[in-house]
């Protein structure tokens, strides 16, 4: 990494290109060696003549140098790379959530080895009247989406009525294992107005899927998908694949598997050390080499040829498509709340611990939780990670990565003040993604430098 102490960006070389990355903001641009040399001379403090003299000593005489320098200065200022100060996200005094995850029941018909919170022995359900009250409040707060999960939400007696109640107000998604969905349930979901059905598919054969979820569950899930397709809901299915040691060898085949099923969207999920998963963690978590090899293959395919369906990636702290000056959020903390079956309110689905509990919906409303001193303190802690963690403080991507997945670090290491050990992988991927985007723009027009679009 080419350090520049006199202005607020770092300069990274990647092949024949150079990436300028702001030290304190999620801002970057791509240039060639000439642009790198101009940038390294501190364009705001050096005159065009001084920079041109330096360039002539390196490259030899040229009539266009000062014109190139002036054009580069305009572009680098337009990109925001010369702005000083820290990047501060806007703090709305009346925060607006993007979504809420509702764990409406602890009852489940399966006993998956990697389950984070389901407990089939506890037949507890969230009360219908409080659910309606919260949905009405969410609409008034401008919340756009509601995800209903469990346990197995099909076993919640009020599910179809409550989706019907919520769907005119919010975009309602359902997370289910799919094994209890027949033609009747599929038709009810359609009539209730569900927008998306996320179905757990943690292996592409009965051998791997049933190993995690129980004998016969693979075939039952496929039958549930068939019922949803017959009801006309095939386009609303999202297959969710949790990456485990037992199934990661099949993970790259999931896009083709889904396409053959007529499913247009898949989501890869990382394993969380919660609930039952924590009991067999060493047997469930993919080894680091296999996990990184899968991610590199996945993103390389995405960068080079893409997929015929929508593929959501599992790597926190990395977005495969980034734009200069775009507000980058790679973590849902602060933008999504979780309400569990007992009414507990939490700021992250991976941090359902007493120390992160904001309150209870039976004692306070959602807006009170959003504006609570505890929530503000937790958000401040999360923002502080990239300044307090040594490796983050010196990393070029810290304003894009934001420290990776805090919940994974907390559940595995017992602290939020460390990284998730995937920093080198994200460095490779950000370089590759940004250069790929820049090359596409350079292919449309010839310039000394380029910002990605």
C-alpha cells in the first residue's frame, strides 16, 4: 500500500491500475500510473507547474501534461477524495427502520443441528393482538419490510390471518423450512399477500440436507416448493443455504440447482455459533480454507460471467457491487430490529443476548426502543470498532467493510473488538470488484482515470 500522509486517501496498486481510497469515507476511484503520480504529489498543495515538472522528469516532455493534471484535479475533487474529516452517517432524531424480524413461535417440527433459536419442546407463540399493534406502529414509523420466522412459523396458529393483516401495510416475507407447506397452505399464503417465501435448503441431496435437518426433510421441502409453484408463488421463493462443513462442497452447485427448480433467487448464509449450533460448532463450521475457496470462486464467477438468477452473498463487510460516494451498509445493525417470541427487542439477529436486549414490546413500543439510550450506546460501540481495532484502523477498506460481522466475532471470540479473520479475503475481493467495475467503464470511453459506475 502506498501511504500518503499529506492528504486523506491511500493509494493501492492492483495490476496496471491504482485505487485511491479515502481514509475516513466510503469513497474511492481508479486511475492509471500517471494519475497515481499526480495524486501522490498532493494536488491541492502543489501547482500544476510543479506537478508537471515532476512528471516530465519521470516520463519525458509532453505538451498535454498540464491539461491532464487539471482534468485529474477536477475528477479527484468531484469524487470527494480531498475532503477532510470523518465520515458521519446522518443521525435522524426519529430513526426509521428498514425492517423487522419477528420470531413468532418457538415450536418447530424439526430439530436441526445448526438451529440458532428454535425449540420444539417449548410450545410458545406470540400473541395476535400485540402483533397487530406492532404492525400498525411499524407502518407509522415508515418501516418497509417484515420478516416472519420462528421456530417454524407455519405452526403459528395466527400466521395466515396476520400476514393478511400486515401485507397491505408492509412487504411481508416468510422464513420456513418448507416441509409443512402443501397445496392448502400455499394457496393461503398467496391469498394473504406474502411477498417472499425464504425456504431453508441446506443441502442439494437427501444425504446432506437430511443430515442437518432430519430424515425425510429434503423430500418434504421439495414437495413444499412444488406446492408453492402450483399456487403461482414460484417467483417469490428464495432458497436459503447455510454454509456448513457438511454441505459446503455442494454450495457452488446451488444456483444451477435452483434454476432447475424454477427458483429465481438464492441466499447464502454464514453459520452462527448460536443455539444448537454452538453445541456442535467444530463439526458444523466450515474450515477456513474451504470457506474462503468457496467465496473466491463465487465472487470470481459473479465478476466474470454472472449468474442466471439472483445470488445474495454471505460475506459480511463486502458488497460485490460498490459505487464511489455511495453510502455503504454491509451490516444490518441499526437498520433492522428483532422481536422474539417473548417480546424481547434486539438490534441484530446474531446477538440475541441479555446484554444487547433493548427492552420488551409488552412494556415499550418500537419507537421507544429506537430512541433509547441503550440503543444509541450500542450503535456508538459498533461505529467505534473501525477506530479501536488496530487492524481496522490501518485498513484501506475500513469504511466499506466497517469491521465485518460483529455478531460472528462476538459469538466466536466473546468480544466485538476483534476482526472475523477474513480481512485478507475482503482486501482481495474489494480490489477485484473495483477494478472490474472500472474496466467496464474504461471500455466505453478512454480517459486517464476512471471512477466505477
